[in-house]
């Protein structure tokens, strides 16, 4: 499929839907507020005594879902490697 105009690209952008595992978003608050993206996942039960709670939550400081997805991949690899120890 070849897109021929900027309008077709804009229309397609509204159709695509991407799900990212461990992505949690906070909706914007107030006028002109920005939403926030977070990495959030549960800690394995046998490791919870080493963490502050049952979940890990990290602010991603990303402005797009694509940036957030990349940062989630990096963070998740680090936790998985730590847990495989």
C-alpha cells in the first residue's frame, strides 16, 4: 500500500493502535498539562522482600509511546537479568 498524501498518513495514524507491555500512562491534569508514561510491573513473589512493594514503577520521561516502548525494553531487560542472577 502506497500513501499518496499527508492526509492519508494522518488518517492512518488515527487507526493504528499499539499495546506495550508494562506501559502505564497517567492522563494530563489541568489546562495544558501533559500526560506521563511509566514502566510498571509486578515483582516476583519470592523477590518482593528485596523491594519496597509488590510493584516496580519507573517514570520514563518520554514524550511519545515509541520513546516509552524503547525505554521499557531497556529497563525490563535490566530487571530480568537481575532476577535471573
